[in-house]
C-alpha cells in the first residue's frame, strides 16, 4: 500500500540497540534509567523489547516500570483468566480463529491508555499479534462508512447471573456484589437493569472515533465489528439468529440512534483493519508496549501451545 501510513511499524528495541546485557536485568536497568518513556511511546506508538530473555519471574518488575498504575480487566468482554496481580491471559478464543483489530475496552466509559503483552511461549506456527495505526485504519474506510458512524454507536450487553450464554456479570465486573456493580456503572453514562433471572442488561452510547490527547490525531476507536453478529462470519451470524433475537445476544451494537448497522459496513471495518495491520511475530520472552488509543491490536490464528499475557494501565 502507498497510503502514507504503510511505513509504520512498532519500534523494536534489542540489547545491541541500547548497549545492554541480553538478559532480563539488561531491560530492567534500561527502563529504570530511561527518561521520556511517555514521549517515546507517543512518537513510536508501539515498542517491542526483544532478546532480553524475560520470563514470568521478572514480569512483575518489568510491568511496574512500564505501567504506572496496573488496572483490573473490569467490564471486559473477552474470555480470559487472571494469572497474577492484574495480569491476564491475552484471550482464550480457540486458536483456529483470527481476532479482529480493536482498541482494548474502547466500548467502555474508561479504557486503558497503555497495554503490555508478554510472550511466555510462542506458538508452533502463526499466533502473531497484528497491530494497526488507528489513523491508517480510519483512512482505509470508505467515506460512506465513516459518515455513517459519525454519530457514534450504541453497545448492548446481556450478562447472565451465573449460568447462560456468554459472560456473567460476576466475571465481567470481578465481583459478586450487586452494589459494587452499581458503583462501577455510576457516572459512566450507561443504562442498566437487573433481570428477573438474575442477569444484567447494560447499554451505552460511545463515539466511533477519538482524538489523541497529545498528538491530536483522529483515530478509529470502537469495537462495532466485534459486537455485531456479521463480524463473526455469515454462518455463525445465521446460527445465532436462529437461536435468539439480536436484542437477546450476549452483546450487540447499533448506531447511536438505535438504527441497524449494515453488515457490509462491519465486514469492511474488520477486513480493512486486518489488511492495514503489521504483525508482531512473537519470540518467547518478547515484551510489547502499545499506546491503546493510537494502536489497535488483534490475534492471528495459530497451532501448538501459545501463551501471551497482558496487563494494562491508565
């Protein structure tokens, strides 16, 4: 592609680049002495620290230096497991599926500004984490699609109370306390209601694009293609609609005024995001830091065992 954005890729930092030891201590010492990490990340959008042989034993120390305030994955919609102090498996979707591009928690009232991915074990084949420049993704969409989304999007969640299809509200908000859920939702602009069977319905309107607070760049920043049945593929979407109406799906999305989003818009968003992305091909011990507003991420399909952990901060 020759659209002006195709040259972008994450900055890869190796021990040789910074004159450090090819060991976890080399990266930790570099991060402790590094001035201007914030400015570097905004300029480069994503950083890959490679060749430092980081293991889970050093991960907490590395995360403390990269993420000033590690956050819990509250109100997340992706299946994952908590494995440490606000450290999670990156996703538990089956390996044969590609996960489309997205900015973490872009559907929520608050989202993390930074993400760190750590490759504990690289897949046998595949399994890259594609990353996409949000400006490029926006530019790749047809004007008709951008105009259609100008008013924002309405997200809807149906969270069961312990058994059912999709995620429970207990797993989503990491609590069994309804009062705590009410507290978490207060001030978010979301409408919510408890259902007779112990579930929770949540609906909120969010913008489709945002401007980065430092660069001012306008980026595509929503997860409409992941919340829309058409983003799952024709066969899966048809099967879901045979089971239940769209309003009862675990998650769904519409334009802000409630009107349906055309399926062809969704597939264009999904496909052009992936086409515009650059793959980070994992090596065990790699650490990837991204600006969650400037860069979207996803996952390529893979074979063999793959274990990538993620943490986030505001």
